[in-house]
C-alpha cells in the first residue's frame, strides 16, 4: 500500500511539474505584431489613395474627364469609401497613367498620345465602376 502511495505521489508530482504538451503549440500573435499588420495595411491604402489623387490631379486626365463629362471631384471625394480591392485596381491604373505620361515627358516620344488617352479613359471608367458599387 505504501509503495502504491509513493508511486501515485511521484506520478502526480511529475505530471504537475512537467510542462503541458499543448504549451509548444501555436501561439496567438502579440498586440505589437497585430498593430504592425494593421498599420502596414493602412499605409498601403493611403499610398493607393495618394497615387489615385495624383493621377486625377493631372491636367491630361482632367481634360479627358471633362471631354467625357465625368466629375473627377466627385470621384476623388468617394475614394475613402472604396473597397480595398477596387482601390488597389484603381491605384494600379493610376500608377500606369503616371508612368506612361512621365515616360512621354522625359523624352520617350515613342509612346503615342492615343495610348496615353486610352489608359486615362480606362482609369476614369474603372473609378466610375468602383464608385457605382
């Protein structure tokens, strides 16, 4: 009986002292890591909005929008409510517009103005579709 009691005490002591098996499992992310992810996401969205605003403020884009009868001020005001996916697509198009126009201005006259106009029109159409949703 005494041997059984000692064995039970040793067994219970080993169980309570030993670290639980689940302690080495997946850990919840700490608050700083979560805050960093949220901050990176917000910074990316801010950069996307900035790129779109920069493209919409270009005189070339304003001219094309005026000819199409599009109110760019209304579109620019609605950027804060765009879904992240639409914002990403619009920002990508805006960056392409800026790149193409900058390439043409630097001296790369190989890009035809019609290509630039098509890209600008696609940007405006994309923004109109995104705002309509």
